């Protein structure tokens, strides 16, 4: 009798990255997100590069990876509505609401998602949750507003900390020149209401709850294979 080892998280990411190729629309510019799961998607996308004019990217890191594979990258302002946006998530619930921003790219991710008709989320099964908030919610903020916002989150029961750059060089600075607060201790029962409320606080650039820009499709990597949630 043979028994195969369970797939690792990296293998699940590669599996869903490849599965997302089925959602690429030939002839259409594609929206591309950020993160290790998206990196698997970009690597697989190289096979289809002659079928699409190129991509709109949500980060400097994804742009560099796309270009290295010979996939043209367009400025978001130079193109119209996109058919599909493919991106990962830090958490996703049963309605397609997500927490995003673990890779600090949430603002551009939300912009490209809003420019796209269909959000295809690719994630391994560990990202599926009943209620958002176990993963600290990333919030991109204007630096001078950070401590004011820490106090606002504390008043709703959250503990916000300023994300630090790797290597101990101080606060992380995003592609947009802003900072990130990571807010722990919140259970987001109403993702749409939470996103709407926090987005209005002065100094908030982007809250990493994606409810207005929720996923229409989620390709979830499970030990049994790719599960498609719609
Ligand atoms: C980056 C993101 C990523 O999509 C999210 O952090 C998931 O990343 P990974 O695929 O590496 O787990 O929102 O800002």
C-alpha cells in the first residue's frame, strides 16, 4: 500500500496559482496582485504570455516579476476596465470578504480590484475563516495620523502596532510612501460596515478589509485538490 505525504503550503499555493490560469481572458489585459501565492500564478502565467497584451500590477515586486518573464506591465491610468483580477489573501470568509495587506500592497491591490469586473482569489486552505480578524487587519495610513488612529482602534477593542521594516531600519514604508498599522484583537462581524467606517477616518489611506471589492471566485488549495468557491 502506498501513502502520499500531504501537500505542503507551498505546493498548495503552486496548485491554485496554476488553476487561476483558467480565468485569464485571452486578448484582455489582466490585473495581477501581490504575494507568494501570486508569485506562483505569475510564474505559471508565463505560459500564456503570448495570449494576453499584458498586465496591470499592484506592486513594484509583482511588476518586476512580470517584466522578468517578458509580460508587459501597463499603467492603470492607461487602460480601462479589466476583465479579471487575480490576487491572494491573508483571510477569506464564506462570502468572499477578505483581509489583505500582509505584503503591504493593499492600496494598489484595492485600486486594481476596483478597476476589474471579477476578483479571483487564490489561497491555500489555511486562509479560509468563519469570521475575519484572526489575522491582524493591515491599515495603510499617512504617517502623521498613526497615533491618533492607534487610539481610535483601541476604542473599538483593537491593538494597533506600527509595522516595522525588515532589518530593523524603522517603520516600514509602502510603495506609496505611507506606513502600515496592523490591528489585532478585532472580530469583523460586519466586513462591509467596518470597511466603510474605518475608510472615513482622517489619515486612513486604505483599510485591508476587502468587502466592497470582495472576491467573486475563490480557488482554495486543499489536501483534496483545488476547491472552487463562488
Ligand atoms: C499583499 C497581500 C497578499 O495577497 C496576502 O498577504 C497573501 O500573501 P501570500 O500569498 O504570500 O500568503 O494582500 O499585500
